[in-house]
C-alpha cells in the first residue's frame, strides 16, 4: 500500500510540476497557453490561465508536505476534472485547439489527452483516498522515506517514467490518428 501511495503522490506531483514549468519557462510559452485557454473555454482567458498555472504549481509542494498531501490530491483532482470537461466540450464542438498542457504542441486536444487525464485522475483519486482514510500511516508511506532508499528509488523511477510518457501521450496518439 505504501508503494502505491508513493507512486500516486510522485506521479501526480511530477506531472503537475512539469506542466507548470512548461508554461512558466518564458513569456512566449505563457502567452501560447493563454491563447489556447481562450480557444478552449468561454471564460476570461488571462485570469483562467493564471489560476490554472498557480494551481498546477501548488500541487507538488502540497504533495511534498505531509500535512497537506490530501489537499494536493484534491487540487489535482479539481484541475483534472476541469481539464477533462474543457477537452470534452472542445471535442464535442469539433474545435481543433492545440494542447499547451506541457508546452508547445501542434497536436490538437483529443482522445489521447482524455486518456491521459483518466489515468491521472485514477492516480490522484487513489492517493486522495489513501491519504483521506488514513490507509497509509505516517512513517509507512506518507513520509516517502519510509520506503527505504531502494524502494523510494524504484518508485521514483517508475513515477518519473510514467510522467514523461503521460506528458507526451497527445503526441504519441497523434502519430496514430493524423492523416497523411
């Protein structure tokens, strides 16, 4: 149980940290995200973009500190639900909006992004349930060091690899769905 909790915690934190950093790496990247936000939702794009980036940047620190782990998972779940709804609406309306989730991408939001969000939602929900029910006790999983160096290294490697794969899933799916 401690390994699963640590995996969910690290995967969620890494993905949201990667996403926030990709948007904050420069003025152009943030502006591209704001433009994509404007095309995706019918809300004022600048405040929504700022709220999204701020919330994404908050997830990793919340998950890193033991008393706020549940809050970190809840913020992640809220963002994932909002992202999934926005993508679903865009798909239903036939909009071809490029995904700026992890920086510049020419691939429009699509089923691969929905699949990525589903995987991340399951991971964040599993982590939130474990954190909220006390299924993982301090020292056996809430504190990552409770896994021991080898266990922590294995979980961190698996979570990092999964995060990289998930961050590229839109492009990977685009390889199989693009017309020549």
